[in-house]
């Protein structure tokens, strides 16, 4: 039966008009449950008129026959416009594809246009965005674009096309659903901070700084303290590093003192409301359990906390606080004075565009969406941005070269404890679309686990020839046994050689590593002093930057077609799939606390539940803070199938040289790797959504263990381990993998035959 929802009218702080609050029966919330809470303006200050509009909304909510977009025209004749807009726009708003939106505004040129695409990848703080600045001629003190940091930094995609002409930009935003989910988590975490007995400042910090440090409301809502934050403070409460140079007041619009004070008071009001909400929920849970949960410890307190959080999310005031914060966020878009803002049918900002011939004016305008300048906290839209695409004459200043490059920067890698850790699918999905994967790593501690995980992923996915490595902080490589440049470079390259040697042992595919070793030296670039202006760099580092650009330009040349195709006997493929699924499941059993596995620790129940919520609500690439089951399955399948592909039964029409054979096998690996992304997403997420949602709904004492078992069952169904006693589920999975591999092999055979015929 359809659940009956009712609407009510309310006001938002600082606004005179009435708004309607209701749960939409056809929209799911961030937990995947129907009844997303909505708040929309009614366009009136008259309480009587507002009551009439609420009655009309309740007519729609009480009659499921209206819950269809085809009845919109009839509804427009029967109900007032604000009511129709509030209900039907939410049915028809849909989920825009941010990449497609940016592509429609500013198409990315590619190989056919003579452009090479370069994907920047690196650990947090390695300096990839700082390097990007040099390649686009961005002045560290004057431009400060893109922003940089040693903390978790770039979390939105930044795409820059180097081209003559007018400066253009398009900015796309995270969906309202996505932002709402983050706000809900921030509000919930802040209320849990009250549960934990934290001070007001810590509660506000939980509200303003999401636990995974990728969504910082403080940029948009301001600071809990109403004094001016220091622009030179590197305090991890930022997307990017505040520059030490403070811009001239004429160049920057600083948030006025009265506005900062108003923002701070608003945040103090939220803290007060959170404390009041906590008291209500604590009393309810204590009454339900028959004991004061504030006095519980250990496992009993964990169980009480989970019950507390469950009640919290259902509380009306929790939804009110979330909607109020969302309203504050929406209001910040109204402060934009430049460019053109486009909203979707529900009124949420979808994209912003600008074009200008004035470089300084252009960068000032774009910085509102990418800046971390602390005196502007309270107006910055940085946390809400999904992607920024810029096109214009942004060329390097250390030479007269104007290269045809597309530079793609995105979120940094985490500092993983082992090289076998998976690389997020947000990065690996893009391997096939670029010509160079530029791994930016620190020369002071080169080729640690996270960079090696990228190298491993490129090698097994058939993209190893796209790898280039830029070693930053080379000027800080010092030691008594490192007297000159040659010795320092040899020291860094020894780490590369050692890392590749370790990969050879781990992958069991010596031919892949040998192919990388033959050319890796010429694809490594030693860079230092990148915090300075390009023209202030020593000639040696300027030369390395020029060599890097030349390498990226050459990458646009397509590889030679294969001269032969491999022949495979697929009897060994089940063993590869068996190894892949075992290496996927065993670490996850350890994370879930159901088994022990090497150095993989048990994850805290709150992190497992947070991942569960991401998947149940279909949010954020189905990952949470390093927990990424889809990426794990893709990586393990790719590893083992790549090993299988490295040993063909034969070749036709001729036996190629090793380098030619690897190039031909790489074409197969690339197709397989791409298909495995779709396979893993469908089997782990899409086909298991109901199970993930059931697991999330578990609550009370023992629910942590029950949820772990439910997730284990999901993984066993999604990625079953083949055995002699093959079940129907295992047989179906095995058949899918075999189809993907065999179709990729057949496609490569067609390429080779076409090349031979030509």
C-alpha cells in the first residue's frame, strides 16, 4: 500500500514568504527509502493563502492517481502553480550527467583534433595541482588557480583546454540529492558529537567538516567564529591550500564583517538546536531501553548509539535542520554577480558559464567555485562543484611553446598501506579516454604503496604505455651520498626499478614489467621548486617541464596496429576467476570482522554502515573513505585475467616479438578492463540494491554482526568463487567473464586482420 504523506507550511529564517514541507512519495531519500523530504517556496507571505496551497498539496499527496508526470497538464488546470511546480518538477527533474553538460558547453578536443589528453593522478599533497599551474601559466600569488593544498584537496574534476581565443568556463554542480545526503551526514555527525559530550566548537566542526574531508560546508556557510580567518593558515579545513601571499583587497571581495557575524550566529543557533534535538532523542531511546544510554559503555553503548542514530534520522526536527542548512546553501548562489547560472526544473543550480577576454576578470569569477581563500568563507561554492571545465590561452610561461593539451585533474589518491590496494573507479574509468596518465609523486619518498597501486592498475589494464611519472620536491632530495643531479636522479629511479620488480613478483607477468622497464626512464621527470613562479625556476627544472610537455604532445600519435592476434584455450580461465574472487572476498571478510586476513584490519561498524548507506542511496561512486568494493572487484578481476592473457596458447598468422605481443595483448586488456567496470557495478550494486537497503535498516544490539553477514552474502552472490561443485550463480558469473574476455580477443583479432589486409 502507498504510504500517505501530508504537507505543512513553515518559514525559513530571514525570509518573509511561506514554504511547503512534504515528503515526496516518488522520490527516494539518501538511504534509498521512499519519501524524500522536500521544501519549496509557495510565493506568498499571506498565511491564509499559504493554508489553501497546503490543502491543494495534500489533495495530491493523498491520491496516488496524481503521482504521474502525464497528469501535469490536468494538475495545472486544477491546482495553483506553486503546488504543481513543487510536486511535478521533482518527478521530472531527473539526474543530469555533469560530464555531458560540460561537454555540451565546451567540448573536449581529442586525438582527431590534434590534442593530447593528460590525466593527473597522485597522492594527496604530492603537488599535482601545483604542477598543473605551471603547465597553464597560472601565477601562484596573483592567480591562485587552481587552488592547492597538502590536505585532501581537489575533489571536483578540473578540465583545462589550452587554446587560443576567448577565456571560457563551465561549472557543473553536484545534484541536490547528493548535497542533501552530505548535509544529512554532517548534521547526524554533529548530533553524535553532542552524544559524545563534545564542546560547541567541536560540534560545529562536525557540521562544517564532513568526516571524509571531501565536503566542507564551512566554505559556504562561514566560520563558527566571526573573526576573519587567516588566509595563510594551513589547517586541513580546506579543499585546497591557502596561499601565503594575501591578495590585494582590490583583487578579492572579502566577506563583510556584519555578514561574517551573521553567519557565525546562524551556526551557533544550529549548535543549540542540535543539543536540543540530542536531548529529545536520548530521552526516547533511554525510555525504549529502560536505562539511561548516557551511562552505557562498550558494546552496549555502540548498540545504543546505533539506535540513537536510527531515531535521529526519523525525527522531524532532524529533517528541519537539514532543510534549513540546504536552504542556506541554496541562498549562496543568489550572491553570484557574474556569468550565467542555469537551474534545473526543480530550481537546483545545474551549471554556470562565463566567457571573457579579460584574463584577470575571468579567473576572479571562476575562483568562487574553486577557491579556498579563508576571508571568503561564507560565500564560496567550492564544496558544491562537481566539475570545472576551462578553455582559453592558458599556456606555460617558461617557454614560447603553445601545446595542444587537455589537462585533467581530480581527486587525489589516499595513502594506502599496500600496493595491491584498489584505485577508485572514478580514476580507472578514465584510463581509456586519455593519452597520458601522469603520476605525480614526491621524490623525497618515491613509489610508496599508493603510487605503485596506480602503476599496477595501468599495467594490468593494458594502459602501461600511457604512464609518465613527474617526481616533485626533487630539490629536497639531499644526502651526503647524493652530491649531484645524476646521483639524485639515480636514487629516485632506483625506487622505480624496485617498485617494478615488486610488481613483477606480485603479478606473475614478467613480460608486462619488462615492457615498462624498457622505456620508463625516458618517461620520468624530475621537478623541484614548484611553489615558485615558472620563470624563477632554475633552467634545469624548466627544461624538465619542457621535456614533460613534449612527451605529452608526442602521445597523441596512435600506436602501430598489431601484426598478429593471440589464440587462447579457456580451460584456465576459471582458475583466474577463482583467484580473483578469493582475493576480493578474503580481505572483505576481515574488514567485516568475520575472518582474519594478513594485515587487513576490521573496520569500525560506523564506517561499514556509512559505506552501506552510500550504496543503498546510490551515492558517491559507491565508495566511502577507502572502502570501495566495486573498485576492489574490478582490480582483482583485472589482475588475474591479465595474468591469464599473458600466456596465450599461440599466435596467428605469425609469432610476434615480445614488444609487439605485449602491445597486442594490451588492446585486449583495455577492453576487458572497461567491461569489468560495468560488470562489477551491476553485480555488486544494481542487482543487490534491495539487499543493501535491508542491511542498512538493521538496528539494535547485534545488528553490526548481522549487517556484516548480510554484506558477506551480497559479495558471495555478486562475485562467487568457482569450484568443482559449480552452482548456478557461479556458472552464470563465470559465463559473463568468459564472454567479456572472448569478445575482447575476437575484437583484437579483427583489428589485426584489418591491419594485415591493409
